[in-house]
C-alpha cells in the first residue's frame, strides 16, 4: 500500500517539458545572436585598425622620401647633379636626391587604377648615366585616392598658396600636401556594409628645396 507522501509526488508533464524547451531555445538563440554580433563588431574594428595602420605606414614612407627631395651633399667629390628634384603630378609624384657621391635615387609614387594599389618604384642612376629601374613595390592595397597639392610662395611673403601640379608654373615648390584614401578589404560583407573609406592628410616642407637659392 502506497503512503501519502508517495501519492503527492508528481513527474514532469509534456506541456511543462515543451515550455522548458521553448525557453531554452529562446535563450540559446539570443546568446547565438549576441555572439554573432560581437564577432562581426570585432571583425569590423580589426579591419578599421588594419587599414588605418596601413595608411599611416605608407604615408610615413612617402613623406620620408619627400623630405629628401633635392638633397645634395655639397661634397666636392660628388658627381651627382639633381636637375629635377620634384616632378609634380596631381595623382603621382617623382622625387630625386643624392644617395652618395656617385648615385642618384629617384622615387616614383603612383596609384595603379586597375588594382587600386599604391606603388613605389626606385630608380638608381650612376654618375656615368646608367640607370636601373627597380620593381614596383605595393605599399598599400584598396587605395581609393592619392592626391597631391603643392605649396608655393607666389610673392615671397612667407605665406604658402596650395596649387595643383598644373598651376605651379615657374614658382618654387616648398611644401607638398598628400591626401591618401583607402578602403578595408571589400571582400568581407560586414566590412563592405559598415566601414567607410579612411583618409589621411599630411603636409611636409621640402626642406632641401627651401634652402636652395
């Protein structure tokens, strides 16, 4: 004969089990969506950091060469004469400087439209007139824009006027402003939908040309 305590014991009904399963499903679904959202946010932020670091790195290399434009050691033993320190362009630039007494470095920066890459090419010219053009080095991918403007002092008052390459004329370039724009990797759907292009603008005085009389 069953006791009273045994009669009062109840099991789990089918309805209670279904309710528990629904609640668990909602919790799991919410947790999964939160995980996906956090993963997407991490991916987006990681791509933002990557493209910003890439732009800064490429810009530092470009500015380093711009600062060297027109450098001449003034060594009496030097056989190098820099005829064209800067070949100005609106979307490209070429700078030349003396590397040593017998060698001239010429650096060309340009954006390759087909692949959207920022390219850097070094050409070395010896004092005997021979030159070797090196390979084009890709400094940055997914480049949307590379723009140059040039600081000139039109009336010797110490105030710069920023002009395009075609407006330089006979004025001496004493500064260069660079605007570099790049996108994160466009193949990732989250990145493509959520991240806008990143732009970095820098200006540098062309110190060797400023000192030139």
